[in-house]
C-alpha cells in the first residue's frame, strides 16, 4: 500500500520542480489547491509563485500606481503517490 504525501510534501516537490521558472529572490511558493484522484492514485495541485513582471504597462502621466515589480503566476501539477511529478500544465483560473 502506498502512503499519500502530505500537503507540505506536495508543496516541497512542486517547489523543487518550479524554482527554475523564476529569478525572484523569494518567490513565495503557495499551495493553492490540492485534489487526490483515488482511481489514478495521483494528486492534482495548483501552486502559485512570484516572477518578475515583464509586462508592465506604460503610464502616460508618469504615475506608477498600477505597476508592480512582480506578478503571481499559477501552475497545475500532477504528482503520483510516490511523490513524483507526472505532469506540469498551464493553469487558467
């Protein structure tokens, strides 16, 4: 019988997989959603983290109220009961 990973372990596994997708010093990884599929014996999770915002809007009056240095992105991963990444997917909320 395989033991299901704990939420903390799922986040740690996802963080190791996703850390190279950001250059932010402290990307603030967060487990946003987790659902276990008993039939497939795998977790489907959503993790968010910070990346540099390369799509800043140009503000014609010079105010920077709507500009942020970072943006939070979301990724969906599938992790099996052995804590192995089975897939990484774009996530649209």
